[in-house]
């Protein structure tokens, strides 16, 4: 009986570990325009939190990864403060097929300042960066506390970051958080200023957060949980 129970426990543990091992994400942080100094800290932080969650991870700035054979090894893409035009036509097609196959996309901070001339990407990320004032402390209002990326947050969260204004914010987004422009200087979007959202798009799942400009933001436990929850959402795991 003891042997049988041990076998069951071992089988269950192995099944759980094998299941988690099936999830692997690709962190991509190449820049063609402005490069954030926080990228190394961001890559290290995201790698750490996903590994602790039992999710495999690889980091690259090599666009050659964006072909079908390579992308087949991953279940989600994480664009961490990418900027500018980065991909050729074949690579764009590979990314679209990746999402259409039911896989996930996470955009962090300047991911919205990427591929401004590729309309499909604008829909994928949910909106394009337009401008920002200086880094400031501001009040975030969490509109949805049931999503994995916000379930650990208080309804009101004060955070210091670089607050992006957006153009071409896509319809159909599920807004997670807004920033209160009355609590900082230089906002241009008015009373409704979304900074994090999610949705299902073109067969896959997407999550975007505008936070993550500074090294210090990646030390915030709230932000780390926010990121991990978004990653788990696009991977469709608990």
C-alpha cells in the first residue's frame, strides 16, 4: 500500500512538472530606435519570475528566431521595450501564424512603440505609443481585480513610472487599469487613460502593460505579480 501511494504521488508530481515544462516563452528586446536602460533588469526579472512559476524561458535580440521552425518551441512571445521597425515580411508572417495557432503575446512598456507601420501589430498590442511626460508618481485605478494580472492588486495603486499616451487604441480591449491624469503632470488622454489591457485576438491571447520604464519598477512586488499574471493569462494556465 505504501509503495502504491508513493507511486501515485510520484506520478502526480511528474505529471505536474511535465505539464509546466510544456510552457516556454521567448523574451524579445531588440530595439531599432530608443533603447531603455531598464531592458537588462527587465529581462532578468521576467526570466526569474517565469522560471519560479515552472515556465521555460529564452531571451533573444536576434530576429532570425522569428520563423516557423524556431517559434514552434514557444507558447508565448514577450516583447520587452522593443522599439522601431524590426521585422521583414517573412518574419511578420511567422508571427501572425504563431498567434493564429492559438498562442500568446505579452507587450511590456515600449512594445507599443514598435512597428508603427504594421497595422496587424497595432491590433495585436492594442495601441501605439504617442508621447510621455517625465517619470512621475501617479495613481493607478484597477478596474478589473479578477484577472490574473490584477487579482493581487489593490483597487488604488500608487506607482512611479513613465506614463505613456497612446494613439489608435483598438476597440474591443478589456481595460485592466487606468492612470489618473490629475495626479501627475503632462498627461494628454484625459479622464480615461488606459495603461493595461487584455483580449483574445486573431486566435490567440494578448496582454499589454505600459509600466516598466525604470529599473526600480521591476523591483516592485506588485508589478512583478502584474507581469506574471499577464504571462499566465496568455499561456492559459492557472
